[in-house]
C-alpha cells in the first residue's frame, strides 16, 4: 500500500497529522493493516504517526500485538517502541489530550515487557529509558526521545489549531 493510501486512511479516521495529495476515501483498511503499513513505510515521518494514531484512536491499541507479529525484526522494534512511547505520552499529556480529544480510554502498557521497561518510573524517566533501549536494540544513534516528543507536541499543536479554526 502506498503512503498516500495510508495518509488518506488516517484522514478518514480523523487523524489529520500529515497531508496527502490523494483525494477521496480509500477502501477502509483494517486496523492491523494500517498499523503494519505505517511501520513498514519508508518515510520516518509516516512511521511516527503510529504514536499519533494511538493517541487519537486508543481503540487501535488492541490490534497492536497482532500487527507486531506480522512485522520483520527492525520494523517490529520500531513499532513496539512507538506503541510504548504512545502509552507514556498519553499519560504525560493526559490533561491536554483529554481537553482536546475528550476523555480517552487509557492505553495499556504496550510491549513494556518485550522492551524491558519498568512501569514504575516517572514518565520523563520512562521515556528516556525507552529511548535508550530503542537506541541500544536498534543500533541507531538517533534522538528517539525527540522523535516521541515531537509527535506528541505536533499533534497537540494541530488539535489546538483545529479548535481555533472551528470557532
């Protein structure tokens, strides 16, 4: 499936995070197909939408284990890390997200065991631990913490702007 198909599907679901030139609705993808497609997309910006999708549509979390089982090792690690990040970010930004999206169902501790994460740390510390673990397991010396935070901050900014546009 193409990036445009993924973005069109996201827009159909109300996740207007990245834009696409494609018009119209695409055939509705299953939640598993959408999650797998995002994880396998070659564009890192599109991959990061996994975080945003779970923050906007926490009901998709129930499909995450099946999606992870369909992914090869490297995309699976990225997917599991982004799912875990979404869980932590939902808690960290609960007040803003609930204000902008309404009361959300809490995300479960997705893939915490597989990523050797504790659930008792302070949220900022937990996000740092996740970032360090993703860096170590992936071998990629990227600013994973910045990636997680940027996804959440861009979503919150987008939702705040949408609220103003609606006035």
